[in-house]
């Protein structure tokens, strides 16, 4: 990991960027949590790394954009993957983009999540920070030509495979809560996401029904405290 520079320090992992086999590469290193028993900690960390790599590969196989996976180093708790030099998170994008672009993005997020759920991939931590907007032409330009952009899903450490409407509904609920807590006009953004989600899933309205159920549970929890 010489030549790699630390670019982010999260709650669970450090993010480094550098060159690996000549390619721009991001290393996500999950660190030890001192408050956990060491054996449990090691087990959980390895499970997260495995979950993340599995989901990345599974998404790729069904045509959902994810970073290419370069190396899994369980011993060092590292995942090496493609680094998108010219990217911003959907969170940053929404803060700056025009209404027109925000609407297009919301629609694309809904369609992408529909595809992901149709393939029974549950992300587990959907937020606008875990969606990257990438300029496909390698230009550092995001707000001029929407057709040059693509959407890349990241941060699959809590992902799993499940065909239940419940898990899919919870996935959507987590995203809705994240959008409400961060963005202006969340009803509009999430409304468009759901519209595209509905349109792109066949007869899976039971997921939306589950979402309503989960929302109700969430509200009750808030009231009860
Ligand atoms: N493949 C990538 N290319 C470019 N930037 C990335 C990539 N993966 C992650 N990032 C950036 O690093 C941040 C943290 O990565 P993430 O996988 O979400 O880890 P964390 O668990 O710390 O949230 C992302 O929000 C994004 O800004
Ligand atoms: Mg993240």
C-alpha cells in the first residue's frame, strides 16, 4: 500500500487512492473496532468485505454499474477497486444541480434500484452518499450535459441476497430517511424515485405496500420514543 494516499476516514473504513497495476485504484480498508471482542470483530469485518465484493460482482453481472473489483485482501482487511477520478456523490450533485437534472437523476436512481431488487440484491445502506455520479468521458464536468453521466452504486458492506418484499421495502425506507434528513424537497426526489421504481418492476407493488408498512412502524417508534 505504499504510494497510496489516505483520502477519507469513515466510521468503519479508511479510503486510500493510488495506482495498482497501473490503474487508478481505491483501497477500502476496514479497521479494527477496539470495543468489540477481537474474534467477533475479525469475523464481522471479513463478512462485510465478502458481502461487499459479492454484491459488487453480482450487480456487475446484471448490468448495474459498480466499481470493478481488483483485489480482496482479507488478511489486511482491504478491498481494491476501480477509482472514479471524475465523480461526485449523488448527495453533492443534488446540492448543486438544476431542478431538471435532479429530476433526471431521481428517475435514474429509481430505475437502477428496481433492477437491483429485481435481481434480489439488497443494498443495506442506501443513501445519496453511496451513489456516485461519474462522467463517462473522464471530464470533470457534471452539470452541463446529463447524457454524459452514469450512476454507480458503492458501499455494499451491508448487502445481501433476498427476494422478500420486506427487505426491499426496508432498503427503500432507509433511502427515504436519508433523503429527508439531507435534501431540500425530499418528497419530490423520493416521489420520482418511487415512480421510476414502480415502472421498472413488474407486479412488485407489494414492495411499495411493505414500504408503507415500514413507514408506519417507523412513525409509531417515533411516537412511542
Ligand atoms: N470507487 C470509487 N471511486 C471514487 N470515489 C469513491 C469510490 N468509492 C468510494 N468513493 C468515495 O469514498 C466515500 C466513502 O466510500 P464508501 O464505500 O461509501 O465507504 P464508507 O463506508 O466510509 O461510507 C464515498 O462516499 C465516495 O465519496
Ligand atoms: Mg458510504
